[in-house]
């Protein structure tokens, strides 16, 4: 059985020595950009929301901690987030690729978060669109295909299970979600890439095969999606590290952009 990590992200970072993870960060950002390309191939009409124009290239006072936060929207895709922040030289990085689908289909959303603390941690999961205790069709169709993989990884001692100290975060991770701390070895990095890539590919197949949601059900689905996205962004315990690097006001701005609080483009699929 894999070891569990019960320390918070903040504690792991502060207890570790500074380790320059620039090379690893560049490799992770490159592959995450490749994955975004796969998504854009399926959703070719996405537009960069003007609300993120001032976040495409930002840095903290002093210039060490830098980042980018790109948010896209278009037919079929309510909010695609591609971002990174942190200071790789000190060992802290946080990279995201999250795809929040529009209400045209009820396929779960895709969530990917990688980072260094400087230990390598990663999260890959699908975010359900309904109560899976009741909607067993969604459970069986989209989550069951990942169940065997989840069980195998829980028995692999190379993967330390990251258990958030925050109750809400544990509630937000699905029963097949991957949340692990792993070594920064080439083999484990490649394994992380492989696990993430196969998740994206299967998720894209789900998108291709999904039936349309009736128009009279889309508004309620879109409202639920936004409520989940906002709550997840605002209650992320790692936001405290954003405050440490960028200050409270700017961190609040980043969080607001993650859920679309300042968006300029209309939400798709409602008309």
C-alpha cells in the first residue's frame, strides 16, 4: 500500500530546502502546452478572454516569482485555464490545465494540476456534473473506466498518496482522482506524463461520444458548473502560497480569473 502524505502544501514547501527546479518546470510546461493543443484540436474555435490580457506575463515585486494565466472560451468550452506561477529557482511551481465544458454536453470537466514543492506532486481528475450517488450513469460511463488504474496506483509504493488536510478539497477529488507526491526522477516524470496524457485522450473520446443536453436543462447545469468552479478556486489551500509570493490583492485577482469572475466573453451553449 502506498504511503500517505498528510502535510499541507504550505508545510511541505516551507520545510524543504531550496532546490532549483527550472529544468523540470520547463519540461512540465512544455508537455502541458502539448496537452492543451490536443484539446484545442477538438475545440478549434476558442477565443482568449480579454479579461486575462494583463495576466499573460506577470511577476511579483522583485521579479523572481513569475507566471501566466490564460483563459479561453468558445463553443463547447465554458472556461479553459492554462496557467503557471511560482519561482522554479526556489523549488515552488504550480501549473494548471483545467477544461470546464459548456452545458451542451454533460461530460465531466477535466482537471490537471502539477507542481514542485520541490517534491513533485500531481493531480489528475474528472469533475462530475451531478451527484454520482444518484446519477450512476455518469459514474459508470466516465469514472468506472479509471477505477482499475486507481486501484493499481494505490498499491504502487512509488506513489505517495497526497491527502489534503482541507475537508473541502478531499470532497472535491473524485474516487478515481490521482493526487500523489512522487520523486523527481526521469522515470517518474515520464510516468506522470503518461498517466495524464491517457486521461486527456479518454476524456476527449467521452466528449466526442456524448449526446447533447436538452436546451431547457442547460441553464441549471451552467449555474452548477460556475458554483463548483468558483468554490474550488476560492477554497484552494495553496492560495496562501500565492499570497506569500504575490500579495493578497493580486492573489485575489488570480483566483477571480480562475473561475471567470471578470470574464468578458459570453458563456457558451445557453442560446
